C-alpha cells in the first residue's frame, strides 16, 4: 500500500487561542499546525512520537520555524491543515505545513519547520534508524523553491 505524501486534517479555531480582535493569535498558529502534523503522522504513518520517546528514548525537537501569515484566521472558523515532508537528512527533517480555510480556497498561513532527531537519554543529536529512513524515502514530497520566501511567492495567488 502506498503511503500518502500530503496529509490533511480539520480543526476549529477556539476562543482561548484568539486575540481581542477575534483573530487567531500569532503564536497559536504554530500550535495548531504542529498538533495537526503530530496527529496526521500517527494516523497515516503509525508514527507515534511520544511512544517512540518512551520506548526508544528518541524523538524530535524543533530546530527552526519560519512562518508566513497570509490571511487572518477567525474565532470559530473551520480550517484545513495539510502537511508534507519536503526534505530529510540522517538526523533532521524539514516539513511544510499549510493552513487553509475549510474548503482550501484561501491559504491562511505557511510554516516551514526543521526537526532535529534527538536522543533523550544521551542528550544529543541522533541519526535516524534504517526503518525511519525507509519511511522518509517513501513519503518525501520535495518542493521546487530554494528558500522560504520563494515558496511563499509560489503559493500566493498571483494578482493580475
């Protein structure tokens, strides 16, 4: 069975995550996006990062985040979040996560996150095992952009 390369899920924006203008708080975008990715990889790839941390003592820590806020997200809005692995190395992953309105006609935000594979017991960067590398090889879905700014230009609707 072929694994999907782009994962998708839905969410609803909650009151506690909004600012006084009923917009999603800037920091909350990242929480919604990372939480969606965690749920998606568990559901579609059977990859439970918390179980992996408990049983093997390894997990991932965020190395960097780059986010572009393109359109406001509003209180009680239903959104769609999709994500994909765009690049991987022996001890690092690069993921793109996109937040859309409910029917994916309006892109709200784009996040690029790099995750460092980390050995919790030894407290240092750690190489992925062969099983993980095989999974990444099957699911990687690269983008053509060379950097984040170029990618945002690719994704933004062109004005005529």
